[in-house]
């Protein structure tokens, strides 16, 4: 049931991101470009599909598919993971580079707006870098595992 909820919520955001449904609260409530909303929706759809795949493929608690799982199922699981990691990295990168500096505010940062924005961009930039590195590590490790599975 979680998979259906994730996919349904994601589909809603995909439709908003594509401009087929209105932005909740109106366009003034949107604090980023619609492609970010679209990307977040795609991540949720992929997460829903991934959760369903875990059930259908009889994965264990660690997400590992059983030894007798078909190769196509392993490839789909791998591609979903890479796509989700990369999407998170793109979102973090956008916030660090292109985010609206007026949106960087809060009770923790007590500096002027420009300093708050710089601190937030640096923090999101570090997070984005870590996420890109994790995406690369996940992609390489997963590809090696897929190749080993074919030959072993």
C-alpha cells in the first residue's frame, strides 16, 4: 500500500510539474521552477515502483533480491536506484546554484539575507556534492554487481 501512495502522490506532482494541474495555493505558492516539482514527482513515482518491485521480487529486509530473481528485475531495481539518487543530486544542486536567495531564511541563521543565502548555498552545495558522489558509488557498485551476477 505504501507503494501505491508514493506513486499516486508522485503522479499528482508530475501532473503539477507538467502544468496539467494547478499549483496548490496558486503560482505565488511556488518557490522554485516547475521542473523541480516534476522531478520530485518522478522521484516519488520511482520510489513507489521500487517499493512494489521489492514486494514482487521477494526482496529481503536489506533490499536484496533472491538468487533466483530474473536479471531484468535486478536491472530495473538498479536503474530505479540510480535515477532516484541522481534526481536528489540534481535537486540539491539546483538549490545550491539556482535557488531563490529570498527563500534562505529562518530562526537559526541570524545574519543578513545575503550571508544567510551564502551559508545555505554552501551547505546545499556540500550536500549536493555528497549526493553526486553517492550516486556515482551506487551506480558503480550496482553495475559491478550486475556484471558479476551474469558471469557468476
